[in-house]
C-alpha cells in the first residue's frame, strides 16, 4: 500500500508542480488572465488527480486480488492527495524562490481581480473589505508554514472529491476488472 501511495502521490504532485510552473509564467507574461489561470489550475488539478483513481485501481488489482472496500480506497486516495499537495506546496515555494517578483505580481492581480468583481464605482466599505482580504493573503504568503498549509488546503477539496468518487466506483469488482479477472 505504501509503495502505491508514494508512486501515485509523487506522479500527481510532480504533475501539479509542472502545471504550476507552466501556468504562473503564462499569467505573469499576460498570455492568460488571472481569472483564466484559476480555471487552468483547477482543470489541471482534476486531470492530475486522476492518479488517485489509478492508484486505487492499482492497489485493488495488484495487492487485493481485484477487491477493495470503500474505506481502504478512501485511505489510499486521501494519502495520495496529501502527498501530492505537499509536493505542490514545495513546488510553489521553489517557484517563488526562483521568481521572487511573482508574489508581488500575484497580489497585484488578485487585488485587481477582487476589485473588478465589485459594483462600479466601489464604495469605501467594499474597497476596505478587499484590502483586508489581500492583506490576509499577503500574511499567509509571508509565513512559510501558513503558505504550505494554504497550498494543501487549496488542493484538498479536489482530491477529496476524486477520492470519494474513485472509492465508490472501484469497490465494484466489475468496474474495469483486473486483467487476470477477464
């Protein structure tokens, strides 16, 4: 089980870091907008988290003779998610070390994005609420532990969703049976 978690967690995490290192420069150089970068990021996460499905299937087929309970599948999926999330967080920190201007750029674009969602012209209270939100994000970025925790929490919902769906589907032996079961 540990080998499955490590292999599929590392593949998913490395793929997320690769996506991150592609999307950030595209956004920074203006090839994609801040809003679109979020869409690319979440779509990429869902694709990458298909590794959860394949990890659970691999465990079911190779170590459990074609059978896995929902709870065992959930355990494997959530551990793959956590490992991939940690790798994603480290990759983000590495990107910010290599490109120190990116945090400033991100906070500027985040501020513009949030202000753009307000009714125009925004009132003072709405502008203050955005300023507080941006300040909170800045404080998270300045603390490496909070930054890592934020990275994990950003990824966790998508991984949890994929874990639950994969666990429910793969507990059925008839769904994509192992080669020896065909």
